[in-house]
C-alpha cells in the first residue's frame, strides 16, 4: 500500500520518457520521409535550371527560379530587418536598461507581433500593394517578409542582449561614453554572436514562409530579373507542383522539399552551434 | 570632433527610437489597413451577420464566416489537446528525469522542428497522416473518410506547434530553483511528487504562456492545414469530416479575389478576424499569467 | 553507483536508540566526474547536540550534508561510496523507500525555499505525504510547529496567505517549522543564516539552542563566530578532508596550522 507512490513514479517516468522520445521520433520520421521521397528525382538539373516548356507535364527543367527567388526574397527581407530590427533591439537594451517595466511591456508587444500568423502579414502586404498600385513583385514580397521576420529578429537578438549584465552598461557610461556609443560599440560587440544567430534564424523563417509571399511575390517560371517583376519562391513551387496529377511533377515537388529542408537544416544547426559556442564564453 | 560626435549621437539615437516605434505600431497599422479594406463589406452586411451567419455564397453577396471560424477553432482545439500533454510530459522528462545530455539533444530537435517550413509539414501530412487517418483510424471508428479531414489537420498542426510549446516549457521548468526541489524531496516527496506538486506549480505562469503561444501558432497556421483539411465550406462535429479554416479561406481564394465583387473585402475581413482573435488570445493568457503570479 | 560490497563486509556502527551517536560516517568518498570532493571521511555525530561542520567555501561541507539524506542522487555526476549509518541503518545502500528515509532528517537550506502554496499547506506538506489526512491533527501540527519556531503570533491570522508575504527571516523559520513537522530526529542545516539579517539569524540560532534537547543538529557554516556560539562538537574540513574534530575547546587550542589560520582570519 505504501509503495503506490513509487509505482506512480515509475509509471510517470516511463510516460514522460515516452513523450520525449516520441517527439524525437516524429522529427526523424518527417526528415527521413522527405529525403526518401525526395532522393528519387533529385538531380543536378533540378537545382541548375529554370523550368522549360512542358515542365508541368513532366518535361525538362528544374526549380532554379524558385531557389533564386527564395534567396532574393529572404536576403532582401533580412537586410530590411537588420536596418529596422537591430537598432530597435539595441535601444531596448541600452536606453531602456533601467526601465524594466517598460522593457517588459515592449517585449509583450514583440511577442504579440511574433504570434501574428504569416497569412495576416500576407494580407497586409496585399493591402499595401493595392494602396500603392503595385503588382505582385519581388519588392512587395521582400517588404512583406521583412514585416514578418523583423519581430523574430528583434526577439532573438534581444534574448541574447538581455543576458548582458547591467554592470557593463554602468561601466561603459561611467567611462564617459554616450548612450548611443554604449549601444553600438559596447552592447553590439557583446551581442555579436547573438546578432548573427538572429540573422540566420530570420533568414530561415523568411526562406520557408509561403503564406506571406502567396499574395505578394507572385509566381513565374523566369529567373527573377528585377525588383518590380514577380518572383517564384521555393515553398510555393513545392505547393503548386504537389497538387499536380502527374507523378513526375510530384516527384520534383518532393525533391524540391528535400532541397528546402537541407537549407533549413544547415541554417538551424549553424545557428545552434553559434549559440552553444557563445554561451560557453559568455559571462553569466 | 565634438560636433561630429554630437550629430552622430543625435542621428543614431533618433533612428533607434524611430525603428522601435515603427515596429511597435505595426500591429496597429496592420489592423487599420485591413480594417479599411474590409469596411465596404462591414458597411453592407453588418458585423453580427458576418460573424454568426453560415450562409457562404460570394457570388450572391452572402458572406457568413461562422463555418470558417468554427472550423479554425475546432482544428486548433484538436491540435492543442494532442500536443499539450506530449509537450508537458516531454519537458518534464528533459528537465527532471533525464541526464543533462538530453537537453543538449532536445534544443536542436526543437530548433529544427520550428524551422521546417509549413509547406513541408503539409507535404508530410499528405504522405503520412492522410493515409493513416483514412486506413487506420477511420476503420477503427467505423467511418468512411477520404482522409482530408479536421483530424488530419489537427494532427499536423499538433506536430507543428510542439517545438514552440516544448521550448518554452523547458525554459520555465529550468527556472525552478534547485533548492526548492531539494526541500520538497527532503520533506519526503518522491521525485515524481516533487515534480507534480512543486515544479509544475512553481512554473504555472510559464506553462500558461507556453500553451497560449501554442494555441496562437496553431490558430494562424495556413499552408500545412490547408493541404490536409479538405477545404469544404461546412461545419460538423465529426472530426473525420473536412472543414475550411479561416487562413485556408484567405490563401485558397486569392486567385479569384478580384473577379467577384466584395470578395477581396471579405478575405481582408477574414485576415482581420484572425489578427483580432490572436491578439485577444494573447491578452487573455497574459491576464491569466498576471493573475496566477499575483495569487501565489 | 553505490559501492555495496564494502558495506556488507563492515557491520553498521551502532547508531540505534541506546547509542550516543546519531550518525556514523565511515570511509565516505564522493567523486564528481574524476575530481574527488570528499576524501574518505570518518565522523561520529553525537545525539542531541549541535555538531558544526566548519570550513572555507568549496571544501565539501554542503556535499557532506547532502549525502546524509541522499540529495546527492539529484546530481547525476556525483558518485558516492562508503557508509552513512542513521538509526543503525546504512542509508547509502540502494533503498526502496527513499521518502521515509529522507523524513528522518529535516533540511534547512542556505536560502529559504517556501513551497509555492499557502503557509498552512507548507507545514502540512510533509505530514500529508506521510499519510496523515485528519484535518484536526493537521491543524494541531501546524499550531504546534509554528509555536515551536515562534512564528505563530506573527502569522496566525493569515495561514492561507502565500509565503511571499513573509520576510526572508520569517520564511526561514517557516522552513524550519516545515522540516520539524515530519518529526525528524536530525536537522541538517546548510548555512541557514547566510541570507538573513543579524536579527533573524539570532532568532534562528536561538531556536537551535532551544530544540537541541530533542533533535540532533548538524550545522554547516563558514562563520567562525557562529560556530563558537553554537557548537557542542566541531568538525573542521578543508579540501574535502577532515582536519580536526573535537569539542568547543579546539577553538582555544587548535592543533593544526590550517585550523589556526582559519580561526585567525575568521575572527
């Protein structure tokens, strides 16, 4: 009778372990299925050529247009996010480092922004486009994705910056540096690895998001040629090809998914490595 | 030197302030611009009619959003019910029972899961979950289904919101001080009793905010759900039936948006509903977190 | 994990009811990965006295204390071997009922860690785990324990409030009351006054002097003055080894240089 609590403990220990390993299992399942399905039609042609005539009926070509388009969209968006996001994160942690309450309110707003789904950003980008009389284009896609990833960028940069001890702020200020110098010279330097991680993370989100570019970047079989031309993106390429009835085209969707997964895996693991390396050298 | 330094400081300082202000105003700007776009529709149909009517015939000018709203809620609830216990238990295992090495494995796992694009989850859903629901689960309950159903959407969504919840739960369990855990054990609690009585209670606000995050992520997810949920304008309580959540409505009808009058306005209104609901869920959970912190 | 063979060969020293010693430690070794934290310690802790374990920070005092109620299990990297006998029973042997074992000792940590429940439930947590469910008995336990640590008058009107509304000194006394409520025979105190102001520390010290008639108290501290005020028996540790043991007289005539130096610096 008195050992019921130990039975309960053993049961829950098993259950929690089971939950944990099943999460790992699900991830392995997803990744392995993507690669098993994708490896069949993976070829050099896939990543070196744009779709040619009859591509959507099983003809020659690849998804270079979408790969380049995605890189352009995500790259451009990251540039905007850096210009908007990095100063904002620095401001929170340099000018406001004494106002904990205000910081918390701002962080709450950022969290709320982070929770807004990408389709809403897509719709927002669309209204902006209508307002300025633009067509679906690379530029519109970049702006929309920038809106989406700036909060992500600020959040992850801010997470690193907020671990910098306040003693450092005070030391820098007492040595006579102004608050902006504190922000850009001291805090920024301390948080540089966090900055790189934030960029990588934002880039990963930007490259993988489909719902926001659905309205705004359009889709084309041409390689992206200018800011005012529409551009294809990799997630949309997968999405459109997946709905095709022709098996070859679906096969290409699978291999495009494998390519996208590879890019995401590389970005995520590099940023995790950076975080680990950084947190070892970080003073706590 | 002095003058340059002064103007440099002035410009960069103002720039930082401006960027922060712009970012913080973004939800308001989004809300207003979507609101302006959907004003026509609101003017013609009235808010109550739009939200609580289930007549959907855009070509006749009938826009009832009820089936979409209910579908969204249903799919979200299924996803939450499936994912929340798994995340809670897994986070307990990682922080309380396993070796510290497990934490090092779990962080990249959650990172990768959060990083995988939704279109890939959708594809995985079509390849794995749809046949699973159609050939394994449906016969169990003696129903016939194509597999494209609320349940499939819920399962795919559950997997997608695991990394967000798990990460936050781990963080909040980790902040429970070691001394508190030790004192519970010293009073004679078993390890599990300690976790149940002390760790969970101490990190209750963290658990709430993790759940809130999971729910908002599930509610707004578009592409993956759209690919597996069937997209039929109806609402039924049977999870093996197809449904049509709000985000899918917006994404799916984008092509014909400009050809039917008021349709674009309706889709922007759908986006506005999404935005408002998600901000409300956020506020709601914030309030609860605030309350629970106050009580203890 | 535990080196059981040695223990079976050696008989457990007498720490039963008729013995003068409450705890006997024989050949206790603790390794963290490959560094040795405790180096073959042998201590007998006398019953109903305050035993002070004195030593500089990082000398293994806390580890020694935590191995006395097997809280070392929480740290997977620690490897404990040897023998710790309480009530004639070696607690380092793999145990079935760890919670009963831990209820023989009460723990007071460096900082007060009140459980995240009301004052009342903080005290009843231990007895409830023991299986006491009767509301009247629990009420009685709460009253008695709070009176024992002199907290009753201060909190009797707000037993359902959160412990956060207490001062840190009151919280520490609450933790002491909570530990006493499970009726341990031994109190393990790990620098219990290091986070407190002098007044609260004094109250805690007074409590110790009062309750030592019925409890065996093991107090870890690095403060020489506190050790001099409270100790009946002193164990001086340095670098995981026991340098000197003895009654209060060793404050006046320390035999070793390390102890001499520590006493001079401490005063």
